[in-house]
C-alpha cells in the first residue's frame, strides 16, 4: 500500500484539530464526572442544544455562532444550576443509587433529542460564518478554517478554565471538593453550592462546544449520541478530573479517528471511541476501581 | 509458638496526596485477642479495608495462614476465613434482618464446609445468631426498622455468620449501654474460646483494656505502639498522642 | 407457588388472551399485541440485570439487534446455502431449511448471551457507571459493524418475506397470529425465569449486589460471577425477542433497529412499573406499550417518544420504586396504625 507521507501528515493534522474540538466537548464531563462524580450522560444533548441555539441566532440574526454561544452562556449556566438542583434533591441527598441518577440523565438525553426532532425535524442544520469554507495551506498541509478556529478557541477555553480552577478561590474549592468533601466542610464552605457552581460551569461549556460542533459539521438531533462514548473514553483516559489530561487524550483520540477515517473509511470512526474506552478501562482500572 | 495467622508487613496506602497508612507491621496469632486503637482518622478502618480486600494496599504485603492475599478480591478473602463488620453499618436494605445473615451463611460458609443447608436450616441458624445479640424479635423486619445500635449488632453478627478464623469488629460498641457492652464482650470472648482470633477496634478504652491480650496503637497512619495493655497504656507517646485527649 | 405451576398458569392466561384475540379477528390487535409482548420480554430481561442487580444496561437495542440480525443472516444463509457453505454441509442442511423461527430464536439467544458474557467480562469488574457507559458505546459499535456488513444489507437494509400462513398440525393460522403466539410463549418463559431467579439463592445474591456491592463482597458473595450470569441471561432473552422481528416487520435497517426507543423503553418500562419484582416490568410494558400504541395512532410517533421520556424522568425523580413501589407504600401505610 502506498503510504504517501502527505496523506499521513494531513490525517494527523486533521486529527489534532479534531482533538482540540473534542477537548471542548469533554471538558464539561471532566468537571461533572471527573471531579463531581455526577454521571451526566446527557452532556452531549446539552451540546446539541447549544448547536441549535447557535443555528437559530445565526440564521435569524446573522450572529457568528461562537459569539452566539457566548451570549447564551449565562442561560446555560442557569440551566446547569437547575439541573443539578433537581439531581441533588432527588438522588444525591437520598443516598447512593447510581441507577436512578443514570436513568434521570438518560431520560434528559432522550427528551432533549425528541424535543429537538419535534421542533426542527431530522434535517441537517448548518451555520454560516466567514471562516467556514476557506482553507489555509502550509506547504502541503491543509488547515481548514472551520476546524482550526474551533480548535483554537477550544484550547483557549481549556486554558481559561484551568487558570480559573487553579488560581481562584472558587476554582480551588471545586478541586478540593473533588478530592475530599470533608475537608471542604471543615473549611466552612458549602459543598453543595460549590458543586452546583461547578456543574453549571460544565453545562455552560456545552454551549460553546455546541457552537464548535455546528461549525465543524452539519448537525441533526441524534448526532449527540455518537459523542457519549467519546467523551467518557477521553475523560477516563485523561485521568478523570485532569484538564491537561483531557486535552492530551482528546488529541490522541482525534488522531486515531482521523487515521481510521482516512485509511479505512469514515463509517468506522464511531467504533474507534469504543475501542478506546475498552482499552482505557482495561489498562487503567486502578484509577477507577472503588473510589 | 506457631506461625501467625495474619501477617501485615510494611503496608502503605495513599489517597492522592494524603498518606492514610505507612509502614504498618502487625501480626495476629491464632486465637489471639488484639485491640486496635487510635484517634479518628488514624487509619484503622483503612487498615481493615486493606486486610479484607475492599481496598488495595499500594506497598507491603498481607498474608493469611501463610498465603499472600495481594490482588485477591474481598469475597475470596472471606472464603479463606476473614470477616469484618463495617464501622458504618451496611445492611442489605431489601432483605429482612434474618435474610441478611443468610447471605454469609450461603456464600461464605458453604464454600468451606461443602454442606448444603436447606432453607429451613439456614433460617434456623440465622435466628440462632440473631438471638446472641437480642435481635431475634426483629428477625422478619426490614433493617430500616432497626435503631443505630441494633444495626451495629447486625453488622457484628453478620460477620460472625461467615464463620471466620479471624473476625474484625470495627467500632461495634458505639452507643451501647454498660450492660450491652458487657454482653458483646462476653459474646466475643465466647467466640475467642472457640479458637477465633479477634481484632477489636474501639474507642471505649475500658472494653479494649479488659478484652485484649495485646493492643496496637495507630496514629496518623503509623503504628506507634504494640504490646501488652498495661505497657501500651503507660507508654508516653501513646498518652500524648491519644489517651491524653 | 412452584415455578412449573406458575408457568402453566401463565400459559393458560396467554392461551385465553390468544383465543380472545382470534375471536375479535382484528389484525391490528395482533400487530399491536406482538409489540407489547415483545416489550414485556425486553423489559423483563432488562430488569434481571438492571432491577435485580442494579447494573444499568443502555444497550438493550444492541442485544435486540443481535437477535434481529442473527435471524437475517441465518435466513439469508438458508436461502442459498450452497453459496456460503461447503457442499456436504449445504446438502445435509437442506431438509431443515428454511429454519423455523424457534430455531432462529435459540441461535439468537445463544449469540446474544455470549456477547453479553463477553462484554460483561470486560466491564463488570468496574463500577456500575462504567458498565452503563460501555453498554451505550457497545451499541454504537455494533451498529457500525452492521452498517458495514453487506451480507445483511448494511445501511441499505434487508427484506424478509413473510409467509402468508403457517400450518401447525391440523390448524392453519395466519403468520402474524403465529408470531404473536411465539412471542406470547417467550414472554411467559421470560416471566417464569425472572420469578424463579427472584426466589432463588441467585436472586438473593443479586439483591445484595444491588443494595451494597461492597458489603456483599465482604460477606463472600461472588459478585463478578453473579453479574456475568445476569448479563448473559438478560442478553440472551433480548436476543430471542429480536429474532422474529424481521418476519414481523418485513424490512430491517440499522437506524431503526438500533433506535433509541428500544433502549429507552427497556429502561422506562421496568422503572415505571417497578424494578424489584417480575410484575413490575410486565405492568410497565403493558401500560407504556398500550399508551404508545394509542399515541402513535392518534397523535404522532415522535410525541409518543416524548411521553416515554417525560414519564421516565418523572417517575425516576418522584416515584423511584415505580408503580409497584407506590402500591407497596400505600399498603404499608394502611397496615400501620
């Protein structure tokens, strides 16, 4: 088989760009699942919601999708607070019943998808912006702007979040909650408030991730489901609550998926994430067993 | 002097940056009564978890009857003869009180004796065990109907049901009255009389002193003393670290 | 009551239902009834792992699809054995072909059970959460595999021709009635097995895993082994429920077969009906299944899915023990002075 080096490098670059985007998608899970131990499998649904809102604002008002996402950030934050409050009152306070919590989020995932189908139908939706279309060329390397822009903004988002987590009081409180709730109570901070804030932040990231998604590819309601396997695989591989780990794992998955799509065909790409998931579960069980 | 029943060598366990246990060396002889004391958070329950396989110790080894336990899941260790009660009671809420005891009777005991007990025999044995701690009247009730104290007794008796060679009783006496404490001590002494080694983890010093042949003291994840009750109680470092409080 | 007695009683009830349906002579009743019976099986099967053990399986659609596609593959193989099998095998198998549906079901159950075992072995050592996520991801992978497998039609789908009628001894009944009957028997078997498990030592073991897996291990319960048993049985029944489906629907394609409705319904029905015991999934399947049939006919199929989702979330938040639990609590309150 002829292995043109250009093809290889382009596939790798495409993978890295994709990985940057995956990081934005997974960041929310790194916070809600990695740090707070809330299994929010409805996260992709929130992302798709973000995509559709960006689509609406883009189609009706001509607003740039990323800008649109930033505008609705507060709404998503509030939504996150609401969801967490319901989750907390119904499940966490009553004691551990992971089954119910999971079913709750699964139900939310499902409802969101169905409502979107009812409102928008199953047609693919896309947005328009100046950078969707042109492609930069560095020698023989293609850098489609519709991938590059989301990737860069996504990495910026991760950096901002990481700084916030490590340098602000609230951020450090969140990281403390991830380690030890008791310690936090001794600090006289209310762990529930902190957790709610963190969860709200994770949902807010979904708004941006949604905008990135619809920039990169056309969206229809069931697209979210492909991402469930991906985000959890990345989160686990990246070491659960670690943001830098998430970025590295995202890049890795992006590159492997890109190679698979290039050399075996795009219809195999969804299976890659599962392979990853199985691999990470098999190789890093110690980090996951009985916390 | 035969080989120790339980040998803990250089066992260590960390949670992230927090060192829960470091360099623990402890032996328990066959038929011995060991008291394990120490302030809250000193690592006693973590040590129990490592011995019983609920947690995996990162360094060091645990041997039971000469056999290395590393990597063995908790249920296998119970089959070998280790049993423990949980400091915070964990009854099976959807089973009746008596049925809670059936579980170790079916899954732990049967393994060793190859004796298949009929449901009636299992039930009889369960009621018998409940009688030892006065829980017989509540045999058919749900564990939800038990008081905190009764739940602790259930924890103890559930561990006993597994017919262990080594029983670890983790703070079973909290909240008990004077006479109830006496009853538990008598019960444990009777078990010990049958050759069962017992590790008693308690804060009630009177009970520990009267019961134990030997006492080990854990402070901040390290063992700072190990010897006869009188020696340990008069050990200055023990006094300042724990008893002085 | 002893299990064989229960089995016979349930079969009798089923026979009465079947006879009534024959009297009413409505084809629609059989079509709708088949779907509800299918959901009884799926819900009961899901509940063995989800309700009894507490391990959520989001990939019910995958096991169902294994059943569907095993049938499709075997039927296609049977239609032209000489092309795919060595000569001697093809000729010796010819008199057995086309395979009766029951045989298809058994094959499907076997394969689905094995897949359940394998997947369980890979993921059940970890926390329940990871098992749940893995099942979801597995459904995606399986769908990808099927889409890329041209033999069963890939994304284009496959057609299965449904015969007009079936002769059983002296009787000749329409094919849809035959399918209804098969699913009825499977439902009765599933319910009997579920009830049997509940009352056995296995059921006790499952309950401890659900209540407190850590404590169960400390008591000597072989949790991994029990979970594997549950996954295998659960998967096998789901596969068996899927096997007749190609004949029922005539045309199968991956998007619909792997559709979310199967996954959600398998979870919603037991959770709404009640997860602790066999009547729960039965009740949930009948109620929710009928509701959906009515909604699909009167409103639209998308709205009916919305109803399921909302009911699921509602029950999970407000009445986590399902309808059975509500009844039990009400009786408890009445009994206490």
